[in-house]
């Protein structure tokens, strides 16, 4: 019988205090989760090819699939958070640019030739 042991570290998905390190932290967590999903997927394939009873293989596959689903859910949450932060940064840039080169109704200059 083949026994596969995996450990899945918990991922903290709390929002950062608006620091720029939050985005890189999310990116590294996404990278780590993607790597773990890849490893678990390979283990899933190896279980199917490995020796052992069909029942044992099935239990191991179910365990690995459950872990993969959990990691995928965490990955999706991090990706949503990353997209929200990117949108907030974009909105902040738009707010700073407003009125710089875009005249408002209060600051128009009429030129007659």
C-alpha cells in the first residue's frame, strides 16, 4: 500500500494596510498555491499509476482532490483580492490625474481667433 502524506500550510488572506508590500505578498502566495496545486496534481496522477488496492487508491485520490479544491478556492480568493487592489490603485491614479490636463467646467479657457 502506498501512503501519500501532504501538508497544506494555511494562507492568510487578510487585507494589508495599503502598503505596497501587500501586492507582492499576494503574488508570492498565489505563486506558492499554484506550485502546491501542481505538486498535488502530479501526486494524483502518481496514485493512479502506483501499486495498491483500488479502494486505497480511491481514498488517496479523494483526499488529494479535496486538498486541490481547497487550494483552488484560496487561489481564487487571492486573485480576486489582487484584482480589487489593482482596481483601487487604478482608481487612485485616475483621481490624481483629474483636472491636471482635463479642464473642468470651472477652469475652461475660451480662445477666439
